[in-house]
C-alpha cells in the first residue's frame, strides 16, 4: 500500500509540474472585481462587475464601458458577470454577457448580446430575460459549447422550489441558440433548461471530446464539480455530497464539509482547473474525481483561462457579502 501511495504521489506531482513549476507573473493590477476572463488568440477580455469589459493585448489594457438598455445593478454578488465571445467574434465583434439588473429590492438577470465598436460595447439584443435574481446566488456564467450553442448558469435564489421546477429558470444550466431561441433538441419541449437541480453554478468547461462539466457552490460545504448530461437532475436542494436519490445525479467530486467556493472552470490537457475563492488557489480535478492543488496564488481566484501558450487567473478579493472596492489582479503562467 505504501509503495502504491508513493507511486500515485509521484504521478500526481508529474501531472501538476507543468503548471506549478512555472513562475507566476502579475500582468495586470488595479482591476476592480473582475468576474470572467476570455481570449481570442492571445488577446484577453475581462469583465468587471461594475459594468466594463477590458481588453489586454499583452502589454496595454483598455477598459471599455458596456452600454446597456437597462443599467447594470452592481450590488453585492450581482453586476456584469459572465462573458462569452461569439464563435465568429473575429468578424462580428459580438459577444454575450450575463447582466444583473433592477434594484436591491427587485432584482433579475438577463443574457444580452453586445458589439464592440467606437471604444465601447453596445447592446444589440436581449437573448433571454426574466432570470430570477438574488444578492448572492445568480449563477452568471455564459459559454459557447463545441456545438456552438450558448450555455448559461443560473442560481437558486434561496427558493427551494425553483431548482426542481422545470418551469423556472433558477437553479439551472440553460441552453440556447446564439440568437436566443430554444434548440429543438433540448430535453424539455420549448424550454431552455438543459439540466436542473443546481444551487449556484459558476463554472462551465468542456473536455477534449465535448463532455460538459460544471462547478457550483454548495451550502455550508459540499461544493461540487458535476459531469453534465442532457436533461439530468443534480439534486439540489434534495440531496448533496454523497447522498443519493432515484433519478438524481451524484457529483463527480465534492468538497465534503469543507469548502472550495468554486467559480470558473477550464479544461487543461487531461484535467479540469477550478478557480477556488476560499482556498486561494487553482485546484486540479481529474476525470476520476481526484482533487488536488494545481497552483497556489494566495488570492480569491474567480476565473481561470487556458490558451495555447499561457495559463491565466483573475482574482475577486472582496467577498460579495461586503461593500467597497476590490483590489484585484490578473496572473499569467507560461505553459
């Protein structure tokens, strides 16, 4: 047993070496609560939840406003959250963002398309609105999958009925066409719901063969990474952790009574990289569910990005339960 454990530790360290052994470089400071980081080639795009999207070309950073038909509500955990560049972004200059809006007393979320022109991002159309809002639990990630469909994560809003109700947009992973329509092959007729029973998913990633994974915050621990299947039910709030129930999916990995406070998720080689707000690190999650530390940063890590040449991470160092500025940065590691 000891020999097997030693061999396993050696294999694990070898798997982590390409990321952990490289020097960390802070390439941007002075960010204010960045939430999502995306790339086209080696040009980086990053949302700040106050309502801007910055562009970093490797040397210079330009922070540009997002002009929306309804104001961004930058309050607690809400604001301008997820970003997804359209597959044709190089030509169209269009992207998709997840926007928190309304008032602290009456909140909601929507998904809008925006276009980059004249040193600003301009709303071009609303793809989906009426997503229930909450001070903390809004989901907020948007991403185009290998099928070029748009996937959206939404939070449960502390309503125990909504995650299990296919008629509600809360506590779900949604799937839309790039134009905001419901795809004909979605599991529930006429519904954008792709999977249900989620608490507060904030990470989406696909592996090399197109399998979707999601990361979500649990309640008092039991954070999860799930392998997402069409029409599947992931149990919240009826089960969590190792609990089981007929017709509900157990997580690929969970944090037990501890917490990772997971957010962004990316695929790298043979594993998932998970941004962890609580541990101040990037975690490695294997397809067998094994979890370890890939990179220690000492900051609350909000999102991760893997490009052909680099690994990036952004921080959100202020808790959404507190007010005020958040002194944040972007970190780069050569691959």
